[in-house]
C-alpha cells in the first residue's frame, strides 16, 4: 500500500494492473453480473480486457489514443473500458442521449481514433460530420463482433501506464459555454472510489450499478468494488418499479441513489417485503428528509456526500447522518473553504463558493480536455472552484445552498443552459432565448425556456418542443416555455437570468405536461431520466 499522503502505486490504481492482480488472487471470484444473465469472474474480466485490448491494437489504438464508447450499461461498455486501458488508450464514454449538433461537437472535440457503439445508436450518427479520421465500430451480436480476438495476442506496452496518466475523459455540463471533457487520471479515479467506498464496503459486498457508466457515479461504483475485490451488479438503468426486484435478484448489498430516486421508492405503497432484501447501505444524494425516511422504512444505512467529476468525494458524511441538507465534512486530505468572488474566506454561517484542494497530487482532475482557459479559470489561485454556493457551520458541517453557475440540475443530470439556448435560437421563429432552472419536485429543477419570438412570426410552444426533440437529449427539453418581446439585459448586453429565475413560472407560461406532451427517453438512451415514475 502507498504511504499516507502519497500518490497511489501503479498496481493499486491502474485498471489493467488491478484486473491482473485480482485475476491472479481470486480467479474464480464473481466480479460482474449483468441483467441478461451474463456473469464474469475476475479471470473472465481480465480475459475480456486483454482480448478487447488486442482487437483495439489491431485497429491502430496506441498509447494515449482516445477511444469513444457510446454504449448503454452492459458487458460491451465494460469490456470497451477495460480493453481501452489494456491497449494503453484513453476511454471516453459519451452520454447515450447526445444528439445532432451536441454529439457532433463532442465527438470532433475528442480527436479520437475510434468510436464504438451499438446498432440502435449508430443510426443517430448518419449525416454528422465526425471528422475524416474517425472509424466507427458497431458492436452487435447479431452481425458479428468486430472486437473479437484472442486474449493472448495483447502485447505489453513499451512502458507501463502510470498513476498520473489519463484513464478516462468524462463529459460534464457546460456552464457559460459548451460541455467540458474532464481529464481523469488513474490516481484521480482510484482516490475517488476509495474515498467513497473504502471505509464502508468490503470484498463481500455487491454494488448495484444503476447509474450510467458515462457518468462518474457509475464509474466509481465499478472501480470501488474492483479495488476491494468485491462484485458489481450492472443494471441497464434505474427503474422505480424494478429496483427491489433487481436488488433481490442480483444480491446487491450497496447502491447510490441520486436526485428523486429515493423519493420515488419511498412513495411506493408499503409492502410486507419492505425490509426483506440484502441491501445494507446506500448513498443518498442530496440528503433530505426523504433520505431519512428511506433508510427508516427499508432498513438501510444511509450516508451522503458531495462530489463532482473533477474532484474525489471531498465532502462526506459519517454513518447515519441526521441533518437534512448537509453534505458532511471535508474528508482527511482535503482542504475546503467557502469564499467570496475574490477568493476571500467568508465567516462561518455565511454563503459563498466552495473551493477545494487535495493534499495528494493527482487526487483531482488535471484539467479539461482541449480547454486550457477553462482549466486555468477553475483552478485559479491554486484552488478548484466548484461553482456551487455553500454554507459552513461553526462545527465544520457543509450545506449546499445553490448553483452559482448556469447549469440546471434535473433528474440527476447537469444541463448546460448555454447548449439549450443554442438549440432554442436555431428555431426560425425564435429571435433570442434563455434557459434557467426553476424549482421542481424533490429539491431538483425543471427547465424553463424564456423566448423572444421573431416579430411578426407565429410562435407555437408545442411546435418548438417538436423542433427540439430530435436535436437534444430528452432530459434537456424544457418543461416550461414563456414568451416575452425582449429579454432583460445588463448595460453590457448580458441576459439578466436572475430576473428570469425570480419571475419563475408565471400564469402565462406554457407547461408541456399540462398540455399533454409526454417526453420519454429513446429505448436505448440509458440514463437517469428513468428516475421518473413508471
């Protein structure tokens, strides 16, 4: 084990090294179960990594080359991840809800050699300009496996991967600009997973992965159990009506519930089976009265934390927290401050921006892919700026207050208002538009689009919704649309979003749910939208 305060050793944090070590120690121990009945031992997982890695090498993937994985949760996503690392590449999983302009932009920005997807998603690539050098491989058991090869064909890298090498690029929401690709080193993700699960789970646990593997939440669950020698049960996505059946059928002892998931489960009618299940512990984020009710009703030990893709679970609760709204306290090795706009610390009990830094090098992200200015802005004055407003009490407890940035949080997804507005303005009847978050159920937000129509043009909110549907991820689609002749602006021409938020949902605001327009995910679009009631 690495000494306290030092960068973790290569064999502790590089995924291919971890897989090789666990396959040697526990070859027959179960590592992964999938909903279709497929099961991997640790020996199987390492064999899958080597076999896929060899196939990727044959496709020209070398050290540091980006491989885009546009796949739902399942065996193909996991073997693409492990195989990419085994080949020396950088794994870049993309949200399966990305569409059209946003998809094109993100793919081109990654400058990848290869994009791996499934047949259903591949149809959405037609007509996009993805660049001249990108090769697309469709993984589809019905027509053959382009990544099938032999595990023993994987040759060793000229030099081994190091803890500070980039393992993964995970895209998080943009705020005042486009979505950003967060560079995650092996050491960073290992530190995150160890911080999250190392103190409360063991090798006897089985973690239920319902969060998508293109988000940090899903990735950390897999890495946490890999490091502990435990197992994962990989579900395609969260479904309220199927959750307890998954827990019982897959033997899950731990999970993470984001956003409204715990609320939806608690709202289900009580049954005699409420406490007859193997689930022992769960992170519930955010921590609300509903989280307490969930733990009490189902007999589950509940914890909470604050994390971002860029950080490594810097704020965590102890076991059985009791204060709704709290995120916990900075964990060992983390410095946290609440500051004003000039990075001056504010008094305890006052609201300011949470800034963070870690004692151990490489414990946080080392930047945004291809965005040096955004990296410098986030890390100004040597602290990572979260963009989130917090309050710290005298005893050190940290409470989330609001988002300083323009991201909108809906159903566990961070939505860039910039990207929503870009598509709103593409409609021929829209002259200008702004997107803001307004209060929704369970402490999260809904998207409100405030539109200034082109003078003289007929404007129909339902037609705008139909226009947007194929152009963006469905979780980004506005629930509310309000029109006004002009958007309020500052003297320098910036939209006064504070005024739009304050006005909120007015009497003349169009509500797609009231109007009977139901928005559902595409069948293959696996992400947290499924936290909605069935």
